[in-house]
């Protein structure tokens, strides 16, 4: 083995030196991350309160916490849209929520057109934080609907976990 | 910098820093060190790139672990991939190898703790480790075992730092 690859070639640092080096690396890398994020087209807000969304969502969609959504439930001007499959909807949904899965978007939208058009805001949700149906339905709603469209942050699971009202059956 | 912090007493140029009581074994062999650095650092660089290209998607995966406060999720989504990349690159090259190994070891421990908490709470989530944007890689105990195994090369580098960078003589 070449002498330059001897174990001591890198030099053995003191514990303090090693920790300091690691901290410097951490700070340097984080700074680089912030800088790149600032200029990147895929950049996200560092602290999401301003956008009220911890979930980076497509333009036009905003996230809403289960607590805020529950507050909105009390105002008739907000319409909930359940983007899950009809069986999941029937097993339990937000009271008053309209069932519009992406696979039946057009037909279901026509069924509920009056309610959608009269809404001041729409809140979509699917099963959990990682599902994509709520985002998909939200994006398609934005094509024709001009109010605000929110995605429920934790989805149906978050709503259930918070102990908020639940209704069963195929009717809203 | 690795060669600058060499303890209290000045060391003659080129003098090995191996202490007398630590008898070098095959583990201390520089070739083993090189393999450990390239393997571990390479994995971190390789997996960091897709994450740092899409901080929004990575932040969503971090959010899935439900450990951090939602306000902190984006902060981690933005910075963690870059810390992985920089530490991995430093480790491969052998710049501040012990610091890079320490940082990577700390990240691995963090992944193990976060993953264990998620699994113990019964969360079925994407692991977000190797190909976070391709999906399909569920978080499981196998992932955590692999993370634990990766602690071994990190420990090797911490114990016997090696480098591809020739040491500067002062």
C-alpha cells in the first residue's frame, strides 16, 4: 500500500476537533441547502406558517389543519369533498362531505354542481397524509371553481384521530 | 484541517499518529478504511441527490414520520439532503474523515430512532431513504437493520481515519 494511504495520512484529530469539524460541515451544508432552495424552482418555504401548509402542494392548493377544517365545518359556506372510493366513504366520512373520487370526477361533479358552485371554500381529503386523490381532485376542481380549495392535512385518519364528527352511509 | 488538530504536542512531520496501545489489526488497514469511506460516503451521496432535487417531495416523506412539528418539516426537507451530500463527499475523498463519519453516524442513529418510533406506532409509510421519489420502498425493520450495519464503516473511519488526500507537511 502506498505510504500516502497509511492510517495516519488523514491525521488523527482531537475529539473537540472532530466535533467542531462535524458542526462546521453541518452548518455549511445547511447554508448551501437554504441557498439552493431559495433559487430552485422546486424550492419550498422554510417555515410554512405563512402558507399554512406543512405539505408542499401544487400551486393554487393550500393545506388546512384538521382543527381549522373542523371550525369551517360549522359554516355552511364550506363544502367538504371526500376523494376516496365509495366503500370507504360509506364506512365513515366528514358530515356533509360530497363523495367525488378522481375516477368518477366528471359525473360526480355534475351531481353536486350546485353545492360546489355555491361554496365559499372547498376542503378535499383522502385517506391519509400520503394519499394523492385529494390533491388530484383539488387540482381538477381549480380548473372550473374559482374559490379557495384546501387539502385536509392529515386526511381522513387525522380527522378520525382528532375525534371530530363522523357520519356513516352513502349519503352526505 | 484534519492534520492541524493533532493534540497538544507538535508532531514531527510524517510521524504516524497511531498510539502505542492501539495495536493495528486488519481493521486498521488503510485499504479497509478506503473501502469503508467509499462505500458509506458513496451511499450517502447517491441517495442524497434525488432528495435535494425535490425538497417538496422529500419534506412530505419527512412529514409522514409524524415526529417533527409540521413547522420544522420543511427545514429538515431543505437541509438534510445537503448534509448527507456534503458529509458523504467529504468521507469519500477523506477530507475531515472523522468529522464526516461522526456526522453520518449521527444521521444513521437519527434514522434508526425515527424509523423505530414510526414502526412502533404502527405507521405504514414510505421510508424515503434510497429512492424516495420512485416510491415503493416501505419503512420496515430491514431498513433499520441496514442503517445499523452502516454504523460499522462509520466506526472504522472514526477509529482509524484514512484519506485519499496526501497529508500536507508543515
